[in-house]
């Protein structure tokens, strides 16, 4: 079992990127105590050394989903700013959300396609209207259907139909991949300051 958790400082000040780095270490220590493995899949560095604007963490092991849930929401690192001694603010917020990393790819095999001959109306000559040379191809796993009657031979229409199915499934996979990427970037704007689900402070992890 593995879960991906995205931690983001959103559009917060540089202290939030500093807080994220400390919360990340606290999360990793907590995971280690629970015999879970963590891997920093992707990191975006902050302006200051040792800080992060965002980190994508993969958590692996029994209970990974429940562990991720315990770290999901608005996280607060409670400590004075290391950069601005004059500010009285001590609460720095980070958002943490489970996210999907990759959209599943559709495997295309001809064995998953039902091909049937059919007749289509319209222009094209008497032969096309009387003979069943058109093709209706259905990709069973996705329900995608194409009908081809551009050629006067069944075998040629069949070949075109299979190529069309491949193209439509590939396009669908690309659309799903873009949606996953968009959903991940949207998390950066979901940071809610106040009412944190978890508060951490400096000291022993």
C-alpha cells in the first residue's frame, strides 16, 4: 500500500516554506516510528536554503492510508519567524492533501474490440447501401464506439476503425493525465489559514 501526499506552502510568506521543511521532517520521523517508508518524489525549493515551497511524498507500508489521513489538512508550525524578529506572528500554515500522481493508461488489444458489419445510409453508391461493408467497432473496457464506412471493403474499414479506436483511447489518456496534473496544482491554492488539523512545535519529534 502506498499513498502520495502533497505538502504545499501555497502563496504564503517565506516562513511557510521554512515551516514546510520542518513539518516534513516531523512527518518522516512519525512515519519511521510506525514502520512506514517515505520517499520525496518531487520537491520545489523555497527562496531560503533548506526550505520548500512544495514536496510530494510517497508513503509506503501497512497503514499508509490511515497515516496520510492523520497528516491531511491544514498543518501549523508554531514558532517565531527565523527571518523577521520584529513580527509577533508565530503560526505558519501548510496544506497537505493526498493526490493522484499518474492517470492509468488504457491498454489496447484487438481482443478487447468487438467488430461487426453493418449497413449505413446516405450517398456512396448502390453497392455501399446493399452490402454490409461498414464497420462498427466497440472497445469493451471503455465502451468507446466508432463506425467507419469510408471504404467499399469490409477489411479496409475494419483496419481504419481499429486505428481510430487507438487514437481516441490515446487522446482520452492524455486528457486524463492533464486533469491529474491540474488537480495537483489546484492543491497549492487550497491553503486555509486558521483552524489547523494538526499543530507542531519545535522540540523532540
